[in-house]
């Protein structure tokens, strides 16, 4: 496609999305929920064709030597399909934030002041692999009154087109503007550049993917960006940690599902737990097929350890590899994650309540926890329904993004003739 032709096509999509967004904020919750449930019905009916498209995407990805972590995210497995449909129904059951008034108070002059939730407008989401994001993102954006433009990776183009057809057809079925959801139909990367310049039509850009994609979007965009960056997640085993609990948390955080951003990538251990607790934890991970890359002290503590390089401390492996470091205590653990982490998810395993509270106060990643798996850094698990992703930007949303994070707030005033004198 010629550059001018491509630009015209993309700008036509953004213009139609902007037009659709103007009425979406006024559509009733009942209609939006009807759309969500209708999408679920249509997906079930169209499942054979969608899975056929997904199988072809997978075949092409293997032929093109797409990296394994992307292939794992690309497949619409039985569990992923079920979760996708459950997400639609869960979002339909969630309270609609649009039009909700919060923080109402009365000033001394009797003027009542509150803040009402409103849609952001048009959201562009640029992501790699993961066709289930197409459904999750559309569900949340439309329920929050936003139009959404979805630009998935070339490796998932057939699946995303098939999903997009059902999203738009369901909109027609229930009376929502068809252009509330747009799947960018081209794999030409120049389309991203056009989207990132379309600041008159698009209000927010959300990139989800590897460092290259995140860097390109943040450096190029003329539109505000909320990054969904790498998940270099940590578990810190404190001196007081229970060995059995630490083992279960580390294994679940790392092994449950590796090609996800909330998976454990670096394990930190207090020196006083290195002789008894750490070997038990690492032996369990080793039995699960996890390669241990550790500091010199870890090599001495566990015989199956390979020497870690400086690059390992900031790595998002998304694979059966784990970096392990023995530290003097919490101060060094926090210094480490502040240096090498990505502000995603950090967990402490401890029986010391003071240490637990200090961890929660001092660590300012998007999800911080005590004695639990990193896998809870997930919108569905935290009660948000399907999530748009996990923001590693502090403005205006941080952590798993659900419906409320896809809205803004306006001030509303209720007066009885008050004047500013």
C-alpha cells in the first residue's frame, strides 16, 4: 500500500472511532451489557472459524521462527478461550463507572461539589501476540464508554480479524456504533506511526509488548501513553520465612505460567535463610525444570546453579530461567529491585509483621505483596474483571487496569444561585 493511501486509510479509521466515541458515553449500561453478552454468544458460534484462523497464525509463526514466548501467548488454548468468554460475562456483571458521582461535599456557601466519572474518549492499544487481548480490551473500553482501536501484531492478524468481525457484528446487533471497536486490518508497521500522530482523534495510547515496542511508542507518540512494560518481578525471602511457604510461593510464581508479565524472574534471599530455606526452594524449582542462574553465594548454596551475568538481574525471561541473589537484608533487596526491576510486582515472604509492613511502605511497584504469589498481579484475580493490562506508568493508572482506570473525572457543581463575589 502506498504511504499516502495507508495514511488516509488509518486516519479514516481514527476519524470514525472519534465519531463513535461521542455517543458511547451516553449509551445505557443495559445496552453495553447486552453487547458484551452478544459478543460471547457470537464467539461461541464462530469458534471453529476463529480457531482455524488461530491455527494458521500459529503455523506461520513457527515457520517464521517467531520467538517461543510470543507463540505461547498466541495460541487460543481451551483454557484461554474459556477465560476470554468468562471475562466478557464478568465485565457485564461489573458496576458501570460512567456517570458515577464521587466525593460529593458541601462548601460553606452551600454549593455542592462532586466528581463524575466520564469516558476517556478513543483509546488505541498496540500489542503483540495474545489475541485474547483483542476481546478483553474491547470489553473494558466499551463498557467504560470508550471507542477502541486495536493494533495487534502481524503474527496474530488472522485471529484478530476474525475476532474483530464478531465484536463489530455484535455492536450492530444491539445498537452500538460499529466503529466503537476497530481492528487495524493491515500488518504494515507504518500504520503505527500514523496512529501515534493522530492526536486529534485518539486520547490515549496503551502499548503492550517487548522493550522495542514500548520504546518506539513512547518516543514517537504525540498522544499520552500509559506503558505496559516488562515484568521483572521479584520475590524476597526474608530471614524469618517459612521454608514450605517460600517454596510454594516461588514455584507458583515461576512455574504456573511462564510467558506472562507477572511471572517471577528474580528471587532474592536473606543471607540468614540461604543455608536452610533457599536450597529447598531451588531444589523444587530445579525439579520443575527451571534453570537457576545465581550469584557466587548461590552457586555455593545450590549445586545446580549456573553463574549469573549482570544482564540476568534485569532480564524478563518468560522462560524456565530464574535469577537468584543472596542479599544482606531488606535494604539490599530493595536497592536491587529499584536498580533492576520494572515497577511491576514485588513479594516478600516473611513471618515478621514489622518487616512485612516495612516492605509494603517502602516498595512502590504497581503491585506489592506479603506471603503470596506474584500471579495475583492480575485484574481478574483482583476483582476488576478482564484487565486492559498492567500499567508500569504512575500516571494516571498504575498496576492492573480495569474499568475505572479507563475513565477520567469531571467536577460537577450543584448550586442554588451561589455567586463568586
